[in-house]
């Protein structure tokens, strides 16, 4: 008797951008790679795609994606910043994913919208889940920035790429989500990965960061969001991450530092008084 398919729901935040943005190239590649991975895994994994978007971004959402209710606020509604950027709150995105799925969706996935998937991505996710991991993270690999369009996906798949330390692909059991603490952290800047690492590591029974799997990729390694001009967004997320960690520790006791890389805490402690 065939085992039942794993059902997963995967959400991204599409953004309508101009040709001067790296997302102008990355997003179509991401969408095409997601659809290719869904087709490749269709006999073993039931994959549903969702988007969380502002009204003006609906025009770029491809077919095959379910649009959740439009986002109604951004980090600009939380505080003032030197340069206004309408960045969504991660809680608003994941709330929409949770609210528009059912218990049958065993696992939820959030990836940055510039993260491409290898064709066997969902099949590998299913195998990892079957080994008892209820939350895990896949570190991407960086491939050359010479690639420009979805038609080059076969060549992108073949790139070994370079390992990357950042966290931008998060998978967790849907049943864990009500225990998350996300504060008002926003995507599109630094420290959002640490916010999600904190949550997954705390609420999961078995958690792991996979640093060497050839499952996701990113074209180039531009970090425009790290500009000093946007440092107040980074500070906001860092402060939110600290509050979330302190709240978890107050409720559950000291954080198990063995679960995640030591650099997570070194950065947190380095910036504790900044």
C-alpha cells in the first residue's frame, strides 16, 4: 500500500519592482523553479503555493499561486525610519499562510522571493520530515550573477555554487505555528533570519539547520539591504529578536545554545548594548 503524500504549503512575498532591482531577475526564476519542483515531486508530495502581497503587487503573481488577502500594514506603521521602505511584517505573511491552510497541510514553508529551488526540493523536504524533524532550515548556495532568465534554469541547476551562511528557507510543522513569537520584525533586512531561527529552535522537538544540502540557490550575492542608509531597519529587527528570545527564556527557561550556530549568540551579545 502506498504511503500517503506529505502535504506542504509554501508562501512567498512577491514584489513589483523596476529593472534596477535584483528582484526583477530573481523573482521570475524563483516562480519558475517552484513550479518545476512541484511538477517533479507531484507523485510524492502535494504542494500548494501561496502569496502574501500588497494590492499593487498582484499583477506579477503567476498562475498556480493562491493569493491570500492583501497585506494591510508594513513596518512603517510601527515606527519611523530615515528612508521609508514598505517592508511587510513576517507575522502578517505567516499568519496568512496558517489561516489559509488546514491541518492536512503537515508542513509550512517560507522562503525569500529571490530563492530558487532545485527540482528535487520538495522530495528532499519530505524525506527530511519523515526522519522526524518538525522544523528545519535549508541554507542556500550562491551561483554566478551572470544568469538572467528562467530559460537558463537547467544551467543554474548544474551550478555547484558557493555555500552561504544566511538563513532564507524555513520549514516547520503547521501545528507549531500558534506558539511562534514574531513581534513586529520585518522581511527585507537583516536579523529576520535570526527571528525565525529563534522560533523554530525553541518550539520544535527536533530542529536542524542543513548547511550543505544542494537544494536552494540565489543568483549573485548583492546585499543592498546592508547599506548604512538602512541601518535603522536592521536595528529594529535586532531589537525584536532580542525581545523574542527574552520572552521565550522567561516562559520556558534558558535557550538551548547547542541547537544553533554559535555566531547567532555572538552577534546578539555583540549588539546587546548598541
